[in-house]
C-alpha cells in the first residue's frame, strides 16, 4: 500500500480540505488496509486503498453532509506556492507569478465544489483513474460519474471566468 | 461562455477527451461532432477546463508523515504475519505490492526477498494469467506508443521503452501496471493473431543478458536484459514465434 500513500493522502486532503484531518484519515485507512489486506481479492490495490480512504473520510464527523465552511485563504496551505515554483519557471518571472496566482485560484475553486463533484474531478484529473474505477470507488453508476465530472468541469470553468483572470 | 444548450452526446465528447472511447465509438462521435455546434462548443470548454488543472494541484504527503506511517505499518504488521501467510499464487502480485509497505518488518523483508528470487518466473506467469481475465488486460488501451509511454509517467519511477512492432505483425495493444517481485513494473501488451504477449520491464541490476527461454504451466517465457532494463516476455505463442517477437523488439530502435 505504501506506493499509493501519496494517492491516499491527495484524495483525503481534497475531501477533508484540511491537512491534519487528512493525515488522520490516511493513517486510519492505511491501518485498515493492512488489517483487511488478506481479504483483498481485487487487482487494483490503489483503487482499493482509495475506496478505504473515501469511506474513512465519509464516516468521519467533519464530512457529515459534505457541507463545511472554509474561509477563503485557508484552503491554500502556507508554502504551497513555494518560491521554488516561481523560480523554476525561470523564463519569465512575471508569467510565473500570474501562473502561481492562477493555480491558487483553481485550488480554491476546486475546494469550493460540492464534495461529490470534487471527488470525481480529483479522481479523474489528479489520480487519472478510469470512469470504471471512479465508479467503483465512489459506488456510483458510470453515467453519474460522467455527469458529475461534466458538472465539475463546467462549474470550474464558469467560476474561473467569473473570478476574472486579473 | 458556458454553453447552456444541451446535446445528449456531450458526455460522449467528454468521454473521448478522457480517453474512454474505443476507436469505433470515437469515429461515430466524430461524424456527429462535425454537424453539432453544441458538441463542438462543449469540446472546447472541456479542453479549457482540463487545462486549468495542473499536476501542481496534487498534494503529496509530508516526509515526516510518511515516516510515521511506515513505522506504524511495520509495528502493526510484524506480530501479524502467520507462517503460511496464504501467498496464494494468483494474488501474489498484489500481495507483493502490499509487501512493499510491510517490508519494514525485517522478517517479512527476508521472506519477500527469498520468494522474489525463487518465484519471479511464476509471478510473471501468474501476472499474465491474471491479466487474461476479462477487463484486466490494459490500464491504458492504445496502439500508439506515444500514448502508452507517457501514461507510465508518474506511475512508476522509470520510463519503460515502448515500441510499436506492428510492421513485424506484433501489434501494440496497450499497457498496465503490475506488481512483480515486490515492486511496480511496467507491462506492455502486444498481440499477434489471437495470441497475447505481455512484456514486463523494470530496471535491472545487471546491464546486459542474452535472451533465455523458459516454460511454465504451458506458457513460454523469454527473459533478457538490455540497457539496464530487465525484460520478460510471456505468452502462449509457440516458442519460435515468441523468440521472433523478442528479436523484433531487440532490433527495433
């Protein structure tokens, strides 16, 4: 399961919207995965672990109805826009700054998405899972996965345009 | 702006961008799209939405937390290892994958190393047989080596060589990840007629090794090492044809 630790954390972090809560969830999920590994009969350990992470996240108090107030600015952790990021795009510091701002904005917009859209988007775009795998992890029909993904992307684009590209 | 109009094919447009359509479905959609302004608009929007999400949004674990988890798993795993451990052959690859996590437990590490040395060939065959179950053959299905190769980026810590041998009548079908010998490995899937060939690859300790042919459970296996990559081809093809595949692979630039 360790090769999938980053995947587990990434999902937990996006679901919980808080790094400490995400670490708690991942810790619980990893131990649960260890306990139940003997009964694991699948072929995709990453998807299996992500399902455990998701279950743990959903049963935790903080995620009760997928409604949680997150003040703007708290969504991006300090240091996330690391100076490295700015320097690495060395060709044009100003572009890099705009880019970094854009990333931060996108991060906030995704964080603000309803949880069922957010998790679908994260599993597809960041974990690059197939519709089928997402359907299994979220226990949702593939058609619903597709429409959620569509809504998530639309909302993201809409919000990004409304937020302005200043 | 965002199209308010709807077409019932819009989700298919999205599925195509996500690489979820097969060639026939994609072709049918292309015909429709030429005449559907809504779907054209949707494709443009979806492409822009996808571009908004960069890899930098990925949130990896802190090193300190990773260490903590490793220690906890090791502590939790060590008293729990029963002598038999139920290493049923069929599930060995997954079990080996998990083993990486638990490998911190010294006893398990020893167990895995021994098993890995003895059973590598059997794991290869088991992986191949498992992949032949419906729906398990490829994680990325494509005949294009320029699609298959990048798919491995970020999934494994090495770049497997991907070659298209369609000219030699070995058509690339796609790729997937497997767990062999306790580590993630790249698997390429080729096909000749009705026969499938799995080609496993991972970084090797020895640099060069000539092809060596083996047989297990009715499957033919050829193992060789090239440019620091250990390569294992397994198939139900005749040994001579599998050998031909290996030679074609080795000749190909």
